[in-house]
């Protein structure tokens, strides 16, 4: 009887061991020393890539860091908004972090070397101060740090700042113009701007033709209004030419701008179109000789001339005179004619040879030559 009881007990123990082998208990396995007791999870962790900060990174997608600060209440500084409105007469103080800071501001202040403007470089920041501000000072103020490697310097786009400041002045809705009448050239291959800029961002501005009198709509297709630039002609053509003006309204008051003459440009953009002509290509001793270099170009593009002539090495005295004027060639088309004349008096043998003229503008240069012989 005892034997049968022992055999039954052994069979039960074997069955229990089989069940335990199929479903192992999490709590049965003893913990090893130092083992993490946090329950494992099935979530996969993403590996973290360390961020590398490189101030001189050439990646164009890198976010720029604004370094500009504006003085508020004389003692407190804050980052200026994209546009800021100040009353005329207030003092403007801007600071930009950096040991080599460069500035850009309305050209009006540079043109007249205005003593109201002060730009200083301190050890850790650059400082721009404008006192006794007026509505004419309205415009873009920007700064950036200059990075130099030896003699090569470049603008650090990652460390720059800018703000457009409106200086509001009583009785002045438009930024004052230095003249009562201005010319805007319409070129078919680039935008043209009628610079009706306002001193208050809330002003409503419209564009008008003088004759026949009518409002010119800024429809967003041909013409758009940008309060920082004025009315922008996106694709100028000859039908746009004529005399126009702007009208601004704000706080129940209105004002008319100066008038603008819109002239259509006939000559395409590019290096100077240059010709050269001598008064005579065979000159006798003692006679005078004139060589004319002529450029037909865009009305608002200046041209510079350089001469090389036979008697130059011997320091032969010559007279060089540069002139320009606008000519109208029908249908409202306007062209600038620029000329340079070199005059040699009392012609000698050393004056015989090639007269070379080089005309240069912002888009390139052209060189022409003619030969003058001694007869």
C-alpha cells in the first residue's frame, strides 16, 4: 500500500514539473546580483545623434540668429520687430552683437553725411545712434558681423539683424523727396518702382495718372504696393508711361506725393553698345584731331570711359571731356547717350597709331579702337 502511494506521488510531481516547463513564471528565476529590476519593454528606442553647433556652417538651411537689439525707454533693450513705428524727434539706438559689425541704413543719411547719425564699434557690439529723427529717415536698418580670414572677408548671414522703421511726423504722410518731380524708367526686363513710401504703416495709398485723370489699380498682377518700396510695376511696358502721383490717407487726413514721369526704355540691358569715330584718320603735322567714343544705353545707367592713345607713354598733353544727355526717339522711348572726346592739338608723329576707348557700366565693358595715321 505504501509503495502505491509513493508511486502516485512521484507521478503527480512529474506532471507539475512538465507544466512548469511550459509556462515559466517570471518570479521563479532568481535575480542575478546587480541585475536591473525594471520590467523590460518591447518599445524600440531611437538612437540620439549629438547636435553639433557650427557657426560658420555653409548649410543654407541653417536658421539665422538675430543679433540686433533696440534701446527702449533709454535703459532697456529688446529685439526689434520686423517693422517699428517711432515719432519723429525720438532718438534711435540700435546695437548688434559682434566684434566686427557693419551697418546698412537709408542712403539719405549717407548722401548728406548727416551729423545726426553716429556709428561706433565697441569691444563686444556695434552701436548705431540717430538723434533728432525726421520722417525722411524712414527705411531699413540692418547689421551683420563681418568674418575675415586673412585679407578675405565676408558677411556672416547667420549673425545678422534688420528692422524697418517708420518715423511718423505731423503733416508728412509720405517720406519727403529731394525734388518736386522725379523720373522712373520702365525697362521691359526688370521691375520699376514708383517710390511712394509712407511714414505710417496704417496709411492707405493709391496711385493716380495725371492725364487722363484716373486711379491706377494695384491689382497684384501688373502692379503691387509695397509700403517699404512703393508701387512696383512687375512687368513694365510702353502703355505704363506718363505722369503719375500717389495719394495717402490716414487718420482723416490726405496728402499728395510729388509727381513721377514714367519713361519707357528702348535699349536692352547689357554691356555698353559702343562706337568710335575720328574726325580724320589721316592727319597732317600741326593739325588738331578729335576722337569720339559714343555709348547708347539705359537712361539710368552711368558709363565710365578709359583711353589708351599713342603719345601716352611720352606724357603727350591731351584733353578728354565726358558728357551725357537723354534723347527721345519717338513713341516715348528714351535713351541715354554718353560720349567721351579726346582732343590732340598740334599733331606730331608720336600721335599716330591706335586710339583705344573702353566704356564700362555695371553690366560689363566694351573696347573699341580706331587708327589715326600721319600724312
